[in-house]
């Protein structure tokens, strides 16, 4: 998800592709840096917060059923 700037569009697309009763799992990195630095090059990424992603998901026809927290990420389990 960190590679997509327009997260609303991505989640909306997933929502249209997922069947009723389907499950969608999403992981977002806790790192809020705007670049991944490989030393010789940098890649632009688009971090987000768990609160915002949860809000975007819940504004679709999917609903967040559970959020798991790891050391480096939040993992969302969603149902349609």
C-alpha cells in the first residue's frame, strides 16, 4: 500500500473486485518516512496511518473486522 499515493482509489477498486462475504487483508508499515533509501537511489513512497486507512476501508462496503499490530506494521482484516 505504501507505493500508492491515492489509497482511496486502491481500496475502492478492491471493494469492487471483492465478492460479498469476501475477506481482504492489508498491511501498512508503521514507518512514516517518505522515501526508501537504497544508498544509490531513493524510492518515493506514500505512508499512511492506521486510523486513516481504517476510515477509508469503513467508508467502503467493506468493514474492518480486526487490526493486528506487529513491531513494524498494522495488519487489517476486512470483510465485505
